[in-house]
């Protein structure tokens, strides 16, 4: 994990990885859906060295080494805002700089919109705002969520070795990812079993459809309420690009700067792309 240190936050509920000196200015890092704190294991050391900061990456609830939700509840995007705020409170961060990828960028944007006094800067990695559902499609989305909740959660996948688990992530990921990029994520998401196999730690409920999503207009209203400076670093082969809603989202954020660099959706973890991501962030911080 590139000289990272492990710790627990929020009364032990959240697991985290930290890079850099404890006394340095702290950035809080937020990973994407089905990922974990190891998402930043290649980017964080570069930023720590060049900016003199500390980066602390949390595992969102249900991911990595963090606790799963109790009972039978589902995970909603805005619920992760509490993971972020609990971590900030534990760390004594009255106002935080956030380094956030994909779903984590959505959490960061929602928090910055609702509680602008708590967020000082945003560095967003191939993600901006929330996944949305058109208002007319809300009943259909609710149906999917209700039926999905009532289906039993599938047992966690088991694998004979880590290589096989990585291959499964590469084959079944929501966005394209190669084995070298995926390996840190998969390794942190696995637990060893007594029979020599490996099992995913990830809460299976994360795969359930969301019963409710923001509408596009609601999502744009959230983005327009962000007051702090924001940098969006996109991969040339990422998920945003020239899509109409992505263009509208970028235009909605008042103080947004955009940099497009070589890489895919996990550009900050891709060995061939991470240096370019680091340069873009460092240049922005120094301007």
C-alpha cells in the first residue's frame, strides 16, 4: 500500500488508510462504488511528496474493511455523506479538502452543496454529481428498488486465489479495468477462509437497485450550490466526456476547472496514467 498506515474512525465503524505525516494538512479521499481506500494507493504517495500533505482515504460503509449496515437497510448515495462527516469530525476537520473518485465524487458534491461551510476544496476524479433518474421514470425506478430489496442477497463470491478474484473483477466490472489496476482494490476487498479460498468482503446489498434517485434538475441544482473551488480531472476514456448531462453538470458548478488527461475511469489507479493525474492536481494547487 505504498507506506500507508491503517486506522479506524467513527468508533471503529470505518476503516481507513493514511499516507503522509499526521501533522500535515489533511485531504480526505473518497472512493467509487464497489472500490475501497486502496483506490488511492498509487496517487496518494505522489501528492503527499509533492504537496506536503496527508491523505486519509476511508472505506465507505459496506466496502473494504468498514462495517456493513446493520439490519436489512439499503445503501443510498446521501447516506455516505455521514461517513464523510463522521470521518471529518473524528479528524477535527472543520473544513475539508476532498479528493474523490466516481461515486465518491457524487458524495463530495452532495456534501459541498448541502454544507458548504464544511468543504474547502474539491478535487474530483472522473465523477461529478449523482447518477440520476428522469422524474417520469421514478415509479419504474422505485419498482426496481422494492423488488430488488425483497430478493435474497446472494452469498459472497469465493475464489481459489487472488489472481482469480482479480480476473473476475476485470471481467465483470461496471467500467473497463485491467488486472494491474484492479489488484489493489481486489486485495483489500478479500478475506481469507480456513479452507484456503478467498471471499469478497463487500456487502452484497450494494448491488441492489436504488429505489430513489435525484432527477437531473435536482442534481444540477446541487451542483450549482457548490461554493468552493473545484478541479475535475477526467480520463480521455472515462465516463463523462461530451455526454450532454456531463456538459450540463460541468457548466453548473460555479468555480470548476476541468483537466482531461490520458486514462480511463480509474485513471488515478492506472499505472500508466497516475503520473499525469498527479501533475494536473499539483499544477492546479499551485496556481
